[in-house]
């Protein structure tokens, strides 16, 4: 009886089958894959969180920003421009954030009319030595209205007023401003004489350049406001000395012209200027006469040794010197050598 019961119990709970090496490897691989999938899920969640958190950005107090979603503006009208503060957008390449410095002063340099130089030389204050002549392939220049050559350059200061036009109406708005400044510099130089550009009307030339570049930027609707324009002009370095002498002569001429009215006014006073002139003449006349007599006496003293050495030769040389100017315009000249008085009648 007990034997049957024991046999029945053994039948209901069979002994586990022995584990083979292949089953152990499969179980370990399954557990490893399960752990790997869990890690991958965590990493993917972290990557998604990092991806979306990278969409946060800040706009500075002197900036505006716009969001481009697949190249198109996000928002309408005033909502297009984002003010300063924190903002969020889809990360790149879905969205692209363009920041625009609307209050920051921008600068553009025009060197289209300036000679060749480097940034290091500009910073150090040094200049390359001028060549024997102007090289148009390297040196920039401008031609004035009176067909003179000058070197001129300008620096333009501006700020952005309309960010949408500045960013979206042009491939590169800063290059457009650069081209407008170059155009204004060369165009204005062609309408001014060289003296006006360099000395007479420097401020007028600068104002004309500023007006020209303002008109061009308004016509093209770049969306900027020009604050200031500085212009520097010099003659070609190969002709610097010539221009310096001309400038000095002009300054002396202007000084004489400015002093002339005052001199005329002082000379018109009765008894003052004429009396001074007469007094100077009376004082200088005896002195001049003494100097003339002394010089004449010295000349005769210098001639005396020559006469004493050979009176005849001295007399002939003196005669030739005296007759030379007299006979200059005489067409026919007849020379009569020394002869008796009777024969001299045949000479004429």
C-alpha cells in the first residue's frame, strides 16, 4: 500500500531534467538582451530629452530673433520678431534661429579708392613704401571732376531698423551696404574738383558721400539707418611733394589777399604811409649813392693793372666791347685797317 502511494507521488512530481550547456547559454543571452534593451530605452529617452532641451535659446537685450521652420518664417506680423529673453524652438534642422543686432552699431569700410595695405600695417600705423608709379592692379584710386587722381576711403556707421528686410530681402545685406558705400565714394569724387576734396571743401565732400549712400540704401530698402560717415582723402603718394608745394603756394596767396585790404587801409591814411615812404627814401638815398661810387671806383682800380701792362691791347678790347652792341643790327660792316688820312676817304 505504501509502495503504491510512493509510486503515485513520484509520478505526480517528476524529477527535473538535467540542464544542458546550450540551454544555459540561451538563458544568459536572453537576460543580456533584456538588460540591453532597457539600457537602450533609457539612452533613447535621454537623447530625446536632450534633443528637445537644445531648442531653448536666449535673445539679448540689443537683439531681435526670428525662427525659420524649414526655411519659412514662424509667426505673422509682429509675432515674427522675438524680443529679448528665453525662447524655444525645434532644434536644427527643423528650425533655425536667426539673431539680429538691431541696436548695435555696425561698421563698414570702403577701401575701393585706397592704395594697397594690410591689416597689420593699419594697426601698427605703418605704410608700405610707394612704388615708382601707381599700379591700378593693386592700388585703388578715384578720379575727380577735373581729371585728377586721389586716394580716398570711408567708414560708415549704421544700425538695423527693419530686421525682416535686412535678413530676408538680401543674400548678404552687409555686402549690399558695402557696395552702396563704394558707389557713393567714387560717384561723389567724380563730381568734386581735387582742391575741394583735399583742402577747400572737405566737409562738403563728406556730406555728399553720406547723402549718396543714404539715397542708395533707401532706394534698395535695406532696412538700415545711417548714423555717421567718416571720409579720408589724400593725393597720390608719388606726387605728395608736388601737392605740398601747390598747397603752400595757395596758402601764401590767400594770406597776401587777406592782408591786402588792411595794407590798403593803412596806406590810405593821409600823411602816414606816404610820409613813411619818403622818410625811408631820404635815409637810404645817400647810402645808395656812396655804395654806387665805391663800386665804380673799385672797378676802375681793378682795370688799371691791365691797362698799364698793355695799353694798346686794352684799348682794342674796350673798343670791341663797346662797338659790339652798337653793330648788332647793322647789315653791312666794312673794316678799314690803319692807313694814312688820305686813303681813309675811300672807306665808308
